[in-house]
């Protein structure tokens, strides 16, 4: 049994999704309006077939005619990432953190038996980390009656300088 919580405890379950046929401009409007950086793309059978991210949407500008204006036409399918990294619902937040650090993704679709059940993001993992309370099994004698202090050279703008 893992000491870390499952990704299912912190994942988002009410997802905004697109179909491959969704107009790319319509999809960009949704991303902007909902203030999200990407969304899963599902086919007619609700199977995950891709992810549409902000970076994918930027391709509309790069692929515009003569690079003078953004492409006026296209569907999500034309711009989405088809190779999608996912994480299984049986994994924990440590597994997800490893994927985020080593693969560079901002979000991972969570699958259970091949079916999309949610999405976990880097900020979801940060929220999980904040909820984990460390347990100290032994306090060194040198710490008794005084709190440990940080050396001045290790202080940052985020720590008190007193």
C-alpha cells in the first residue's frame, strides 16, 4: 500500500473536452473563456484521441498563409497532439510528480481501464503536497527547546530575514 494518495483524489473530473471536428477557433475561444491551458480530445465513442494545448493553438499562427495572419480554417484534429501521455488511475501523486518533472507536461489524462475519468495537473500535485503533513518520529536532542534555524546564506526573499 502506498503512503501517497492516489491521483484520483486530486484530479479534476468535470472536464472540458473537444471533438476532433471542433473548429479550432471555437476551441481557442473556450480555452480563453474558461482560463484553461488545454483539454482532452474525445472521439464519438468517448475514446481519448488527442490533447489540445495552448501550444497546439499557437500553430494556427505559424501555419497561416505566408505567415502573415493566423489560419482562418481548421479543426482541433488538424492541430491537436495525437501522441498523448496518460496516467493510470491506480497511480499515486508521487508517480504523477515524476512524470511531470521528467516529461514536461502540464496535465495528464487519468485513465481507468482505458476510459478517461479525469485529468491531473501540476497544480493539483502542488495542492496534494500542501495537504501532506510531515511526521517527525524523532527530534534530535540538539533541537530540543529551540527551533531549527536556516543559515543566513540560505535565506531567500520568501523566508524571513530576521
